[in-house]
C-alpha cells in the first residue's frame, strides 16, 4: 500500500529477526505446508535445523511475491511487483524445558513494494492479502498453554484474529485479502482490526466442549494503532506499539462439526456462528453531533460519535467430494476432493461503512492429470455499503448540486490455479474482477466529480517458497 517501489531491506530483516524471533503465516494450507529444504538449503544446514526442531525450537521462513497488473478500470492501469518475507520461531516448551503444554510463537514480516488496491484500484477488498506499506514488522509474539490433553488452550500476547475467527480452510486458497480477513471487519474496525499486517495484544481461549463442538473466545485491545491522521501502519511502526489501554474488542464463536452422507459416504462439514462487540466510539456515517448532515455546509462537518459497535457472523464449510482412495474425513482443502465455503456478516448501518457482507467459493484438489497437489478455485465476495452512508452521498448531491455517484456495493470475483512446482514452491496465476470499487466512489481523475471509478480487471501471479 505505497506509492513507490522499495528495495528489499535484508539488513533490516536480519535486525528484526535477532530482536524478536518469528513465524510463517498461518494462512498457508495444502502444498504450502511442505518445505523447500531438500532443494533450497545444503544438507548440513537442514540437519542443524532439524536437530533444533527435534529439541523443540523450530525456525521457518516463507517468501511470497506478487506480480500483478490492473488492465482496465480503477484509477490507474499498470503492473507492479511486491512481496513479503515471513520469518518465524516456534518453541515447544515441553521439549525445550519440560514445561508440559507450553508453547511460544512469534513471527515478523519484511514487506517491500507498492500495493495495487491502494494505488491503482482504490477498492475495499484488498487485491492481495500481502499488500501493505513497506516495513519490517513484528507480527505475532505470544505464549500458549494447553490443558486437559489439549481440550483447553489459552493464548496470551500479541496476536491476530484472522486465522481462527470467521475463517474456513477453503478460503485460504484465494489471494484477495477479504477471503482471509473479511472487508466488513477491515473497513469497520479501528485500524482494520487485528489482522495482517497489524496484530495486537490480547487473550484467546479455545475449548473443546465435546468431540464435535469447539468454542472460541477472545478479547483484544480495540485500536491496534491508536488515534491520529496517519495511516494505521505508520502509527504502529514496526509493530511495536503494544497498546493495551484502548476500549476492548471482544469476539466469540462456536464451531459445530458434522458429517453428511453424499454419494454413499460420510463427508465432513462445519457450521460456525459468532458475534463481536467493540466498546469504543465510532463515527456516524451521516450526521454531526448537532444532528445535521455531515455534507451540510452550515454544520461543523464533524461526525457525531456513537458509543459501541457490534457484528454477527456465520461460516459454513462442506466437503462435496472425496475420491474413494482418500480416507481422511476432515474439511481439509489440501487433499484431493472438492470443498466449498460460505460466510455472512452484519453490522449496524449508522456507524459502519459496510453493513452486510457475503462471500463463498469452491476449491478443487487433484483434478489435473499427473499433478495431485495442484488446486484451483472460484470465489466471490459482496460488500453492501450501509444505507446511512448512501444517504450521505445523496445529501452531498443536494448540497453541492453535483450528481456525484451514490455508493451501493463492491463485488468481486476471483479465479485461481495453484501449481505445485516442487516441495515448498508454489506458483499461482489468478484473475480478479472488481465491480464498483469502494461501492462506486467518485473517480479522482474526473474533474466534474460525476463519474465513478470503473470496474477493474486484475491479472496476477503469486509465488510462494517456504522453508
């Protein structure tokens, strides 16, 4: 998310590794879980690495590069390259020091290059999940303790919410950021909430209530970056803000696992309803504290502050097909078969830009002859602009006399093919089409203020190498 490209800061990367110990992204799935160690590193280094891992100290690295082009629509056409290096340490404290059930995990990002959404498309659902301002950032850094044979797990420290909450395994196949951390949360929560590239201090509890029912609950500091006019990533420079005094954000969900009979065999699925509440204050999407429209030139133009915020959501994931030779009966999206997901979320329209969010997709594994680990999929996402925000657009028309666009929704479609080149190396070409970027805001290149930003067609290729 920057305006100019930057050289890859390896010296700074080394510094932050020494300062903080780190880990690879939790969003990786399927063939991405393999390691490139056999062909990427010398034998002596792998033996040293594996020896440490056997003693409980596992270091890792994942490099993700995106080559991407906006070929039509948006605010600018062009092609760019950007990337992220994830460095990690995962410490099994039982093996290291005999602390039963204890674990320490940390990871950091080295981010370079400019982002397509910020500079070329200006849309809500970030085209690439790794898009961010160039930086060297601490991300996760937490301690985890398991009890009762892993039936209860408590995690405390700096962490993100995108991997466990409002998530499915199939959505990890896709590149757009909304399939990791949905745009309704990224747009509505302060600084986008606890998700890449910003994590926050918090406590998460996970409890297996029965064999098929698992409850998750967490409380996070409610503003990752604190107040200010700068971009949140600049206000939390290097991921070292460690804010703990802001009004909290609380989230919970319950996952129900089940099997259904499809074609004469049981196939796994799960349904996860949840809700969140934020105890801070939020800007009205239309009115000032005096009750006037924000667009009214006779008013202050300063949005009224509304106390609190909330959201409800649900996720469903279902295996649709497994080959007879596959005995695994989980919702894994990395083994041969077909899986699908759907998600829905709602937040009140008076204080949120997006009030309704729906997405869904389907993934296929092992359907390319001779390439059993290759995956491909199609997904879509719909973000409805709240009626309060739309009414502000109508107010703006009335007060300015300009028939500027009235926002409605942003919708996108993504198609992707993920090719397994060799262990630990993936190349994934993809296509995304964005309808009405940011819901249909005025095009900054139109001096009349009447035209909206055009629908954008984006082609990209993502490369992932994991050690």
